[in-house]
C-alpha cells in the first residue's frame, strides 16, 4: 500500500482509473447518471439496464457530504461494497447458474440477518426477475438488496423501541417508501 502523508485512505489504482474514465466533466464527483454509465460499461458486468434510481440510492449510501454525488474515496467504498455483494451472490448461487432462486435468496437474506419469510423472498424474486426465469441476476440482486437496505434503514429510524414494530401515519409510510423506492 502506498504511503499517503495526508492520511486519506488509499485508492486502488484500477478504481481510480475507472473513476477518472467516468467523471466526464472532471468535477472530481460522480453523479447518478455517470455512475449508471460506469456500471454498464466497466468490468462490473453483468449490470444491464441499471435504473437511475438504483444509482441514486447507491450514491446516497456513500455520499458523506450530502452533495448527491460521490468523490473518489466514496467511489472506492461503493466499489468495495459491490465487490462484496458479488462474492456474496456467487456464494449463494449454489448451482452456479449466474442467477439466484428465491430459495437461494432466502438463505442469503437470512445470513445477512433479515428475518423474513420464504414468501417475501419469492415476492422479491418476482419483482426483480426481468426475464421470467423465477430467479434474479446479479444486477437485480444488487437492486433488491439496495432497496431492502434503504427501506430497512428508514424503518429503523421510526423503530425507536427497536422491537420490529412501528406506528406511522399513512403519508409518513408513503414518504418512507417513495424516498427509498426503485421505480
């Protein structure tokens, strides 16, 4: 690892190259639109038809200064996050089909600490299955996990007793969903 006298975390040279290739306006920040291009054109395949809203949600997860964009170090964190999800996806893709079934997804979600029913895993697969195969590909898996994490974080903010139950007014519920939804 290279010495950095300023104390900022080191950035993988490959990630820095990807960042520079995507930062078309040379602002030092990547927008959701630029991230969408990165996910489609970089070696992070097989991202296909990545929804701009997914990119916005991913940026919001790592945007430490609230600009709606990510800098190089935040991009490195996002890259690492996606690589972790890729390893996770491959680990739960038991038949090595390149897809995750609802059973495999349920095992993954349980391992991540979610206590959800198999029926919910089936619902997620139906929602994110773009090809009607009763399974989801890696990019859909990321989209589902990002949405689940964002909705869970929003829920936890309201769950002050930390007992898995909240009471919200209808409009508050809608705001939680629409502020965190991929559509």
